[in-house]
């Protein structure tokens, strides 16, 4: 039989190999003479599976040997555009296990010689780790992801002239000067993500990002517990999206926040710094509030500032037991709201009857602006039905209600029909009510690794896919 595959052009074979795990792609070198050096033409290398615990034994020397081998493979490659190296997270639990910082810097130095565009390292590095100036030699690097689990020190004069995306996870900033050098060395940065980073060694820092569009800070940690006296002043004249999810209080002071459009806030306990932060978001158009945020403001909603330009609101109620008044109080703060989404269902602690609903002040957005309401994980409970009826009777410009049924309700067609019959006679008849089954979500989302809430935001038309 004729070997038709081997006769294909190198560009096509390289594309085929790029779809394989890097380990398998390299193993094709034993197939025939034609394939011996073919893998060196790959531009994308992913060693996340290759360095898993299933491929190497639990001896430190074996891990170092494999890491050195990866370095040699990259050295002998013709062109490296993207490189990902990940040690299986299981290794982080092995006492005394770590990768020597010199080996990591050697790999980085090798990758930089290839004019690499994207570098991702998920490694338990033996601390401290010094981010060397070898990066300054690369004008092509535009995405850097570091998940190191150690103290990160940054060399003086480090510079990332083309870096647009920076993601740091599980690193401890060595000191204020080091962190300042890192952030100041990113003149064209557009996306910054700080996940589970420790601010223990920083009391005050000022950062200016003239080109930053997206900022995500999550799980800010501290070895000193939940109290942290760190003040981070960020000048972001062109920021569009901001996400802050943290159980540790660091004071964020923003300068030039007028451009922000979308924000996601998830802080479990109110504080003076949080109130200042929310007040600085008064001009945003889209906001996601977590169940913790609803809970922490439920007893004192006057602390929640007015959002006079907000048009899209996502309220994640989760398992928090609230009252209908809590929702009404939030909506009183959003006079121009056009889209309201409740992604996790509506299960209040006290279920008010229709008269009690009417006694409450109807938010001005119901009369003037609210056009779309979406509720997900819908069971058809009494409180959910009452909420929908209240909307139909009082939201005079409402044009559409999207109901995404829970798995249980999706299987009960009779109950769905009853719900439709209950809602159809209510209101002026100009609002369209649409019911979606659980299967609709799975069909659209498929196997994508996104969160439960994101799935419903996607289906509700509140998030891009």
C-alpha cells in the first residue's frame, strides 16, 4: 500500500502533528526517515500531559531529567510560537518537591531565542524565583502565564515591549519595588489577571496601565489571615472590564475609572474600602453581584451606591436566604436597567403574597426601561411564579421573559403547561414568554469548560460565547 500521508507537504503534516499531544507528536519520529525530524518544525508545544505523574516516578532526579529533556527539545526545534509546561498538581503535595529556579530560567532563555509569542508555565519552583532580564530580548512575547507557587522577584529594568496578556497565579510578590518593576515593564498590557497572589510584602504600590482593558483579581491571599494592610492604587484610563473576587481585604484605589463598562464583584464582607470601590463604579453599564454581595448588603442597602447608567444586571442569589424586598432594594439603585438576569433561581426566605408585593415601592426601571428578564434553574415554585406575575403586571415596557427550566422541570411537561397557563392571562399581553429546556443549554454549550452560571448567562444572551 502506498504511503500517501508521508507524501503530503510539510505544512500539512505539521498541522496534523500540532493536533496531537506533544509527546505523541515527537514519537512519530520513529515511523520512517521522512518523519525523523518532522516534529522539529512544530510551532506549538504542550508538555502539560507529558510531565504528569503517570509518566514519571516520584524521584526528584527523574523530574529534573525530564525537565532538562524538554529544554533540549525546545532548543533543537526550528520555531516555537507557543509553549506550555505543566507539572501535575499532585506533585505540589509531595514534601520537598520543586523545580530548580535555574532550570526554569534556562527553559525561558531557550524559548526566548525562538521569538516565542505565548508562554505558560505551571511549575512548583524552588523559591525564590527571579524573573530575569532574558525576557527583555524578546519583542514577540504577547502572552505570559506564570503559576509558580513561590516568591517572585523581578530583575531591575525588565521590559515586555509587546506583552498584552499577563496572568499570575500563586505567587508572592517579593517587595513593592519588585512588583512595581514588573507592572511598569508592560507598556502595552491589555489584560491582567492576578489569582491567589499574596500581597504580604506590599504596603503601598501605585500602578499605571494606560492600555489596560481587562483586570481580574481573585483569591488575594495572606499568610497573616484575612486582615491585610495593602493599598494598591491603579490608574486605568481605558479599563472596560473589572472582576474582583476575594476573601482577603486589600484596599483598591482606582484613578480614571470613567471608561469601565462591565464589573463582577464578589466580596463576602462589607468594608469601607469596598464601599469606596463600588462608588467608583457608578458609571458602569453592566454589573454582576454574587450571592455574598447581596447578603452583605441585605441588612443595610443604603450603603449600596446608585448605578445611574447601569443597563444590565446579573444577581447571583445562590443559596442565600433573602426576602423579595432585598431584590426590590437593589433594583431601586438601577433606574435605567434594561436587562435583569437571575442565573441560580429565586428562593426567598419569606414568600410574600401579591398584596405585599404591591405595597413595596415599584422600581422606576419597571416603568421606564426594563425590557428583558431572564431566570435560570427555574423550578416553577410559588415565589418564582409570584415574581413573574409581579413583573408582568408592573414592568410596562417589558418585551420578553426567558425561563430556563431546571433539570426536574424539564422532565415535567405537564407542569410546564400549567406554568404557561398561569402566566399567559397576566399583564397587558405584549410580553413574550419563552421556556427553554435543560437540553437546550447542553446543546449550545457542549463540552466547553465554563461555569454553571456562565452557561446560563450565555443562553440568556448576557454573555458572548
